[in-house]
C-alpha cells in the first residue's frame, strides 16, 4: 500500500502481553514508552467499546484503498490491523497542519506495535487524486482516503478536522475525539488524548478517556 509516496502495509500480527504484536519488533529508534504492567493478567477482556464502526465505503487511488479495487469498506480496513486510527482531514485546516509532527511521532511509535493510521477526507472537494497529491506534498507515511458523501463523518458525528477515532480489528470503537488539548498554539503540558488512548489499548486496558474534545476546523461536508 502507498501513502505520501511511502510503502503503507497492513499489520496482521496479534498483540502480545508486552503491547508489541507477535513478530512485530519495534522499529529502530521508535519510541515505545508504554509500560504495560499487569497487561497479561488483564487481557483483552478489560477493553470495552463505544459501539461499532459503520461499514461505509472509503475510496483512494488504486493500490492504496484496496487491490485491485479503489473502494474499501471501513470495517474491512479496520480488520487489517489490531488497532486503526482514523483522523478526519481538511487541506486548509491550520490546526491539523500544526499537529502533523505530533501525528508523525505517534505513527513512528505505534505503527510498529500494530496500529495503522489513516486520514479520512469527508469534504465536498475531496477526491482520490487531490488527496494523493496532498499526502505526497505533506510526506504523510499514511494514506488519505475519501469518504464519499461524508457518510462516515456523519455516522461518527465528526464535525472537525483533527477528530480522531480508534477502532480495533473487529471495528469496535474505543476512542473518539481530539488529538490533544491544543488548538494551534502547541504546549508541552497538553492533555495527550489520542496518545494515552493508544497506550492504554496496547496494554489491554480501556482508555482512561474515551471521548476527548476535538479542537479543529469545521469540515466542509456534503
């Protein structure tokens, strides 16, 4: 799979007690700061969900969304990895732009541990061609997929760019909301909503905060 000019492949490994997937070694230099105390005894049974991801279509350039078709159901996408982060995208959102280095750092830390990241474009101007160019221009290591008619955004009540949703491989929703507590002025003392949710899930725990406030730009949906 390709996004931002880089190889983007699904992760099919299962999570182990350490938080790393079986056979998924951490990439050299990747941050793996989570300490999963008692994760083995807790197991996956302690992780609850907030409902299920609707099976709406997502569209990308050939070779990104699916092979050989360009359209992939959201649940089929989720099934490719133990956890998937969907982040709603707008090319004109400064709030999203300033968060891109943080998202890249989160990707570098958690993608080797079984988490795939996908940007979702639900705006009326979205197209596979435009979004492929945006992904290349921004050097995203993950793809941008189009949400035709804004169906996924509407179903998830996603109103702002930067709105993030975390689902497991069974399409169960475990977190929804903002990336963190910052808008456009970034602070070291922010509340790390998305990062902490992923840390908890990778340790087989329910996220300490399952619904964080999204601070972004209003999506220009259908």
